DNA sequence: CGGATCTTTGAGCGGGGTCAAATTAGGTGG
DNA sequence: CCACCTAATTTGACCCCGCTCAAAGATCCG
C-alpha cells in the first residue's frame, strides 16, 4: 500500500504554480535548489503516512485532498482536519521518530515529498524559508484552535454551516468556486471532524437546504445564500 | 492592567532551572546570550497578552499557571489550554501583526519575555535553538489534536478523568506530586476546555469520588487509584 | 463578619445519539 | 451499457446524556 512514485528530479508541472495560488505558502522552487524534492501519487483511500511509521519527510499537497486522523491505542479515532493543494503535512510529527497520526487520501493526489533533515538544514541557510515554515506551523495551531472554538460553542447545524463556509473559503483561495463545490469526504468524516454523528450531519444538511441556504445532492453542494449562512453560523451562542 | 516589570538583565534565579525540570524545553541561558530576556510578574486574573494586541514577543512560563482562550467576534469563547512552568506562549501568533488569542494568569506568575524578531535572528545563528522552537511548536499541535480526540470520543466523566491524569502527569514532569495537587483553574474553565458545562464537571468529579478513584475538596485533588482512573478514562468508545 | 464568587446538588427537559430501515450512489464484471 | 452488489446517505422513531434552571452551601477576600 505504498504511494506510487511518479518522477524523480524536477516535476513536469510548473513548480511555481504552488506558490501562485497559495498565499504565504512554501516556495517549492526555492526549496528544490537545496533539497531533493520527489513527487508521489497517492490513490484514493491510501495512506500518505500512518501512525508509527518512521518520520522522514514533510509533504506538500500539490493536487487532491486528504484527511488527517488522530487515533488512540484503544481504537478511538477522530478526523482532525482536511488538507488540500498548498497545505503542508507532517509538521505535527517534527521532533518524533515516527509520525503521530494518519493521513489518508480522499481522492487521487499528487504530493511533494520534502525529506526532513535536509529541509531543516535548508532552513538554516535560508531565513526566508525558515520563516515560511514557522508561519505555516503557527497557522496550523491557529486553525486547530479556531475549530475547537467552533465545535465547542456552536450547535450541530451551525457547525455544519461553518464547515461548508470554511470549505468554500478555501476553495476560493485556490481560485476555484467558493459557492459550488464537491465535498471530497463522506458524512462520517465530516461528522468525526465536527464531533457529531453522520446521521446528524445528514439531517443538518437537509435542514439547511429546507431553510433555503444551500442545495445538497450527495457530495455536491451549492451555497445559495452565503451571507445568510454566515449570519446563521455565527449567531451568538448555541441556537436551538 | 499591564504586567509588572520585575528586573532587567539576568534574573536573580538560577536560569538553568528552567531547563532542568523541562525535558526538550527552551534553554533560557543560551537564549540570554543572544537576546534581551526580561522577566515579568503577572498577577492572578491579569492578561499576559490579549487578542488584537501587537505581537512583539514569545513568553516562557517560569512560575505560576495560565489559561489560553480563543474568542470569536460575537463573544463566543473557549479555553484552549492551561500552561505552566516551562511552557512556551505566543507561538500561535507568529506571522501575525497582533496576538490571536487571550492568555490570562490563573495565579501570580513569573514570565520570561522573549522579544520576537530577535529570537528569530538568534535561531538562525543557533541551529540547536531553532530545533527547540520548532519541536515546541510541533508538540503544541500534537497536544491540541490529542485533546480534540479526547473531547470527541470520551463521555463527560471520562474527559474529566483524562483531564486529571493529564494535570497529574504534567505536575510529575515538573518534579511535583502527580497524585495530589491543587487545581489552579475553576470549574468553568475546566468545563470550557472539555466542552462541558461547569455543573457537569462538578457532577463528574463527585461521581469519580463516589467510585473511589479520587478525592476532591474544591480545588484540592488526590488521585487515589491512578491506574483504575487510567483504565476508566481510556475505556474504548464513550461509556454510558 | 459580610458579600461576591465558586461549587455542589436536584429536578426536568431536549438536542443529538442510537437503532433501524429505505433509498441512492458508486464501482465492477459481464 | 446495464445488472448487480456494496457502501454511502437519508429519514424515522425513540431514548438518554448532558444541559438548563434553580437553589443551597463553600470559599475567598477585604
């Protein structure tokens, strides 16, 4: 179940592309001058890396989307986030010998592998790159905390609304439509991420559709009234 | 409401102390050779920094404990963590112009201020220090994710048990008793952190006491059966 | 000692979970 | 391309854990 190797050396794709669409992202061009960046293809359902596997690299998502899962020894499991183009993976495992979580592809992906000790060395020589990585980690912390707040203070329907708005905003930042998109993850994954059950997510989506805010047909979502949705999701306290 | 300045230049306390009790911590001695580390006293209830305030420094807790709070524009608020001796504060705001959360002292604290741009420069000259900071940030991410898992998969009573065990483990790492300690935060703060209501936390503590696992008298806690408690907290799935 | 805050405990309720079944989407081989 | 099968999604009915509302009891501090 190893990811499939695509091509050694420079990618066939315009490398700067990564940087164009992703503000504050890591510049893959600059990095390539200092470390050997390889490119992998990961098929839907496959692990990019998993808990316990030797930590040897960070990864940059070039295409496709993935989920990160935290898991306990006793089998408990939770989706902690969804990653897409431009997102950096593996930073949470820096300082460990083995990765501390699972990363699973939600669809076929193309991923850049950034071998870790070399990246660290490159950072020491390139203050700019260093700053980029540090900021990426800080953004990661803020993103997680922001969702802790959302999950802890909003009702089920509000969480689902906030989730759709978040996906939309990220899509837009990548130059795609932020109002109409395909969810790449199932109801179970959304539910786990939002600390709900999949039936509840399904019901919330149906409700938001009945309210006229969105249109849902399975994984196809259209935000009909983004501003209404935003008001609904941010309504103070949990609304019932 | 500004924190109170204590002393300029080298601290009167043995600086290496920080490093002795905190594995993988930041070496304040080493840092002092490159940046001006000042020491502040923050009184119980005061802010170390707050949302929107200009980001100018990281902070290292030398004594006392604090809570970090995430807050939304509409007033929603959640405690995202509790910090004690050896913990690094402010890393979540790296890359921003202003701090992105609130940090409030739960008791009188002594805090080292590490001015930020200077720390970044020092890191570029000291690979060792750089690695320390990066690992501290990675640990931060793992810690948050680990609690996301706990909050998302355990019942109210299990969360409270897990919380007590976490506090105990951190106390022990600081060379204090891990079986008997004083909680420095109120029921409301614990509840917010665990995504519960304060009444529920109170009831859970009473229940754990009735089961014979702990003794509680207000903020004084004794873990009578840590191993039983650990089994209880880690019981697969939510137990009812 | 008095007043504000924090903590505990009780009683009742409701949002979201659980269990179950119908419906639909998606992938596979003929 | 379609029949088939499996997995994902939706919807319904019911129930329980944790929330709400309320009040009493501790604790802290001036």
